[in-house]
C-alpha cells in the first residue's frame, strides 16, 4: 500500500466527514504558514453523537489507507475533537463551539482548498442557511 500524500489524506478525511453528514467543511492549506501541518480541516456536527461519528468515520477511513493518528483529543465530550495525523490536523466542532472559537479566523492567510466534485457540492449543500 502506497503512503498517502498530505493532499490525498486531507481529501480522504474530508470525504469521510461528508459521508457522516458533516457540514460547513473547509480544507485549509497551511504548510506555508507553520511547521505544524500541511492541511487543516474544519467541520461541524449537529450533536455530540454526530461529532463522534464523524471522528470515527475519518479514523476508520484513514486507517484503511494506512494512516494512523498521532493523537485524538476531545472525543469523550465531542464539543471540539482534534485528530492529529501530523501533516493533516482535523478539527471537528459541535455547532455552538465552532461559532464560539471561529478557528478559521486564526488562519486568514491560509488557502482554502477547492474540493473536487462531488464533495464540493455536498459541502456546499450542507452549509448552514442564513436566517432572515
């Protein structure tokens, strides 16, 4: 089994998150901004159970591809779960926590990765609707 590139790992994690109905998903390329990771993924779930399911789905998918996390934090309470795959770090939030922390604002110089279809449409379809 060939080792996944950082980009392939990020896409596989995004696909797995979308398979578990994650919404407001963004993939940020951050390798030019820090030495921590090449990509950050940020996504949201509507309940702690869903956030846990998204995290487990990502872990299962990446394990099939030969990738193992260095650490998983926050899974018990699932308000903010971090899956650290060294070159790809995934942040999964419960909706109110994502709104509170607004993690993407810390990475304003990051480049948002345009997901290939059909994931781009799925991520867009599941984006929260503005109330009005």
